[in-house]
């Protein structure tokens, strides 16, 4: 992921090797890093807290899916425009506006009085995160010109990789600590502490370059892309509760139509001389289009799989949030180890994706065997080895994945290709929560039944999702053969 960020930051201009040193650049780097960490944590930190939130606020099982999926879905919509706003009005200004709005939305999440108010807060968080996050890569380029960028990415890359897998563990710890009697609300209110540092450090250290407003902002394209994504995700979450009426399938079909209209609008916008939201020429490359499919399938399976395991532990086996976090900790430990292996073997190229997926498949099969043999007596020790193996495979995939997908992208296409890839990443995560979350709750035993039946229902639901995830990992394995053999090198 580090090299992809580096390519994004240098898409429009090359670094100057003998550029002057920027004062307080390391303070600025940690301000940027903290802003990025908040986004990564909030994308995953709610997964462990969902059952506790439902106990406190009420709501349906679909509401739980919306609390998790609304953030990634809206972030996918907003990322396409957030980077463009930074180019037009200045990265520093947009980072600070985005951060201020993100903190205000975090307060709304922390004081939420109903499921609807929490989902609203999550949507607002994602909107401001989409304004804040795209500015980070460009600001790092401005802080560390020339060869010094390697030092910055050496700190930044591993940090964001670790943050992306520690969200559930951190959630369990914060809920267990129950600071000031806040319970689950602290998983959002902790952003005030992190954000305060970013605001103060950012004001003291980040460069304030102006923007270029030529080319305009594609509001029509943004609206079409957002509508298409919403039409795709909404029926997947709400359809089960309504018994899959005809309108759910009509919405799914309409999403395809709107995606086509969006593509048509982008082509005509470019022909008219205006800047398109996405440079569609990158999709003419089979390797990149296959990479988009790989990201959607892989991340969808991964997010749905992790959500199902966490829900099984709490809703079915009655683990506490901290208990569920500790039970899933081997996954995070394995991912950290796997990412180190992936980083040390860049010469493997796409082979590392196939090796990682094979390892994940072994861990997934091990998990299925544990479900079958342990039954309702399942404990955290039974999960340790399979989750550790899954984590190792996942870590090996995450490090080189984005750079391999970008392997055949030309220099002038890097910016739009990377931005679109990030949006598809978030869309894949939202689809995973929506689709596999629906599968889980469709198989989950009615909680009004006895405790044994409840555990059996949770295990059956988790087993079903795990089996589907295994199939999706196999599909990703096949798609991987269409990707470039080697990762893209930074220029």
C-alpha cells in the first residue's frame, strides 16, 4: 500500500532530489498519520461493538449492517470527489475542514440516542473522511521532497497497515475500560483526543499551498456514482427484512443502468474538455479491470467473514466485547507477521497473492473443521490456529496487492487509477457487510429460543458465511492470474 500512496502523491509532478528541507516535517507527518489512523480505525472499530450498541439503542439486525456498511459505502462515494477538492482549494484547507467535520460527526456518534442518529453520524463521518483522507498523500510529498520520501513512507506504511487490523481489538479494550461510564461510545469519542493532536500539530507544521480551480468539479458524475452504489447496497441489506419484494431486484437492476449512464457521462464530459471524475481509459487495461474485480471480491469476502465471526462470538456464544476482541487477536497478530513476510519478498509479485490466498484457504478450512467438531463447546483456543493462519495469508496479500494491480498503469494515469481503486475498495467492503451480513442473519436462530438453539444457530450462520468466503477466496485466486506479474515500481 505504501508504494501506491507514493505513486498517488507523485502522479502530477516528480520529486526534486535537491529540494530544501521543510521545517517541522516530522511533526507534520505524525499529524497526517493520525488523521489517516482515525479513518482506518473507524472503518472497522464498530464490528466488535455492534451487539452492545444494539442492546443499548435497539434496532433491527439490518440496522447493525447499516452501522458498519454506511461508513464504507459513503466513503467510496466521496473519495472520488475529495481528492479533486484538495486540488482545487488546497490540501491543507480541505484536510482541516474535513478533520473538523469528522470530529463533530464523531461527537454525534458518541452521543447517539437511537440507531438512526448513529447511522446519520456514521454517514457524516464518512463524508468528512472522504474530504480529509485524499489530502494526506499529497501533503506527505510536500513535506518530504526528493529522496526523503522513502523515510516518510517507511514510517507511514507499516503504521496504517497495522491500524487497519487493530480496530476490533481497540474497540474491545475501550468498551472494557468503560472510561467515565462511556461504554461503547468511547470508540467514537476517542477521536476527539486524536483529532486535537492533528489540529494543533497540523496548524504548526503543514504547508498551505493554494489550489488550481481550472477544470471544475463534476457534481453530476459524483451524484450518478453515489446513486449507483446506493442502489446496489441498499436492497442487499434491507431485502431480507422485507422478504425480498420485487423492488429490491428492480433496484439492483437500476444500479447497473446508472453505472452505465455514469460511464457515458464521463466519456462525454472529457470530450467536452472538462476534467472527468474517473479517467475511463484505465479500464481498457485488462490487468487493472481484473484488479478492481479482485479487490471487490477479496475485500468483500474478508469484511463479511470477519463480521460474521465477531457476531457469532457475541450473539451466539455470548462473549463480551473484550472477549471477542481477544479471541480474534490471533488474526491481527498473523496479519502483522504476514505483512512483514510480504514486504521482505517483493520479487514474488503476484505469486505472493496466490500464496497468501492459499494460506487463507487453509485457515478457512481449519475454521470450518473447528465449527464441525467443537459445536456449541467452541472456545477461543479452538479459533487460535485457524485465525492465525488466516491472518498470515491476509498480511501477505495486503502489502503488494495495490501495487501489483497498478503494475501496467502509465504515469499519467496513476492519479485517477489509484483514486478509483480506493473507491472500489470501500465499495467491496460495503458489499461484503451487506451481502454476507444478510446471509448470517438469514441463518441466525431467533434469539427468543433457548440458549443451546441460539448457539447452534450462530454457528450454522457463521459456517455458512465462512463457506461462501472460501468460495470467494477461490474466485480471487483465479482472477489473480489476470493481474500483472510484477508490482509497479515508484518513479
